[in-house]
């Protein structure tokens, strides 16, 4: 996929915001910590960039957080699956509620289940199959609600909505022309 400079700048901005705010904005969620900004950024990226852009942003945030020592390997399965599902659902429905559902279900359920063997393999922690679901759900739901409120307000403004959706729409028009 070929990215335009404006898209790359927007993706870089989302990665920077997600990386910087993750260790600053968190709260306890059972035995884990919830980092809602990762999930808020995933939904914003899904709406503005589509599934591939959202996955790219989620991967880069997870990678930078791990390199900086403020994340774990578990940032990848939840973040990537949630970003893909929310981007895919937004692309199909153009509905913000489905986009939020995609992030919560993709991260909170699917990502949590995928994290179980990853935790055992990379972290040496054997846990029950449903162990990660409550903290992943709390984290993804709080971030998705935050992004839903922000995007609902931003998309009411026509000029902001055009700018935010520009990358998503342009890519879908290019894909249709190629068919």
C-alpha cells in the first residue's frame, strides 16, 4: 500500500500521542493496569486511516512502548486485533458504534484469548484461558468510550470531519478505481 505524506504525518502524530500518553494515563484494572489511550488512538486511526493504517499505528505504539520499557509483549495481540477489527468494521459500516465495538471485542475478547499462549511462551506465565479478559475489556472499553465521545464531537464539525475522513475516503476511491 502506498501512503501519502499527509497520511504518514497523521500516523506519526497518532503514534507519538499514543506512546507519550500511555504511561501517563492509566488506572488499575484488577491485577493489571489499564492504558485507555492506546485503544482511543486505535479507534481514531481506524476511522481516519482504515484497517491497515490502524494496524500500523497500533504496531508502532506497541513497539515503541516495549523499546522504552513502558509496555509488554501483550500490547501486540490486543492492540493489533482490536485496531484491525475496528478499522474493518468502520470501512464496512461507516458507523462509529460498530468501530468502538470492534475495538472492544477485538482487544477485550479475541486479543485477551490470544494473549494466553503468548504470556506462557514469552513471559513464562501460565494463566487460565479467561485470565486476561477482564483487564483487557476494562482498558479497551474505557479507551473506546473516550474516542467515541471525542470523535462524536469532532465529526459534527464539517471541516474537521472532512479532514479526518480524507485519508479513509481517498483510499477507498483509489481501491474502487483499481477494480
